C-alpha cells in the first residue's frame, strides 16, 4: 500500500489514467462519466469507478468526474507536481534517443547531463546538453543536485556503475541495461525492458495464430 492507502495495482494503472485525463484536458473536456472513459480506455466502467474512487473528484451520480481535479490529484500521487533532475549514463543509441525526447521535461524530468566513456563523444551536445566523460561525474554531482540516473550502458558495466551512482547520492535508477540491479534500501529503481514487452507481444500473436476466433 502507498502512503495514502492506495494499492500498488492501482498505482501501476495511474500513469495511463493520467495520460487519458491529460488528453481530455487538452481538448477542454471538463467532466467525463466512467462509461465514456471506459469506452475510450477499453477498461470496464466498474474498474474505473473502483480505481478513481480513491481520489474523489466526482459529484452526484451521473454527474461525471471532474477531469482537471482528477488529473491534478493523480499527478500529485505520482509525484509529477515536482521537478526532478536526471542524468543519462551511456550516450549510445538508446541514451541519445532518451536525451532527444523532450516530452520528459514537460512532465517534470529535467535532463541535467549525459555521461559516457567514449572520448569521441566528449562535448557533443544533444538538445543543448553536452556529453561529459565519466571522470567528470563526481565533480558534476557535487555541484548539481540530481535525483535520477538513466542507465543505458552495457549490461556488464551496469552493476558497478549503479553502485558508484548510489555512493554519489543518486536516489533513483531508471535501468535499461538487461540485468537486475541490487541496490541498497532507500534507492529505488525501475527496469525498462523492451524485449520483455516484445516477448509478450510474441506470445499474444502466437496465441491468436493458434486459436483464431
Ligand atoms: P550503444 O553501444 O549504442 O551505447 C552504449 C554506450 O555506453 C556507448 O556510447 C558506450 O561508450 C557507453 N559506455 C560503455 N561503458 C560505459 C561506462 N562504464 N560508463 C558510461 N558509458 C559507458 O548501446 P545501446 O544500443 O544504446 O544500448 C545500451 C544499453 O541498453 C545496453 O545494455 C542494451 O542492452 C540496453 N538496451 C535496452 C533496451 C531496453 O528495452 N531496456 C533496448 C535497447 C538497448
């Protein structure tokens, strides 16, 4: 359970609600019923009612949810009302792709630096953020308060680099390297493995081919 007594299963679904509510807000939708939202999101209306009842934000029956209120409340639960500073470790294909994606900043994740060991990359800028060398990391983190590090380096280098980052005060690791990190208490991590997602897709495809409706 989270600090507000919301189950982890609900928390995992919140980013999707947040995205849909954000799109509704952009389209100036003020209220939406659970039925309408369920049709858009392909989730049952009762699941939506159960999930969103954690936050209030609705009037009398049939009145619908207040889109702006729910969007703000869910944003607060997810910590999106704050700004976080982030660095990227590993400026290869994936690291550069993340650095090039400006939408993270709009969500409050501000890219402060990119680090690599390849001297060819030194000083190359990605969207105005210069790539620095790993031997500049200590100095940089002394001068800049950074909470999150994205790890986009080879698997063999990930565990030791994660330890180094933790020693330097990094509190959250967004791990793309295909390895499980063992981090001390107080440091959180989130693993992103696109290939696992592809394997799930492969399973669904295979099941459909074996059992077409
Ligand atoms: P890449 O080879 O293009 O980039 C890796 C970069 O890390 C290089 O620039 C290299 O110089 C740098 N590097 C190596 N050792 C380092 C160290 N100790 N400190 C800092 N930088 C270091 O590889 P790519 O394609 O960008 O993949 C990076 C990592 O992400 C790999 O571990 C790969 O398996 C993983 N990956 C994960 C995906 C996912 O879904 N989680 C998808 C694609 C790649």
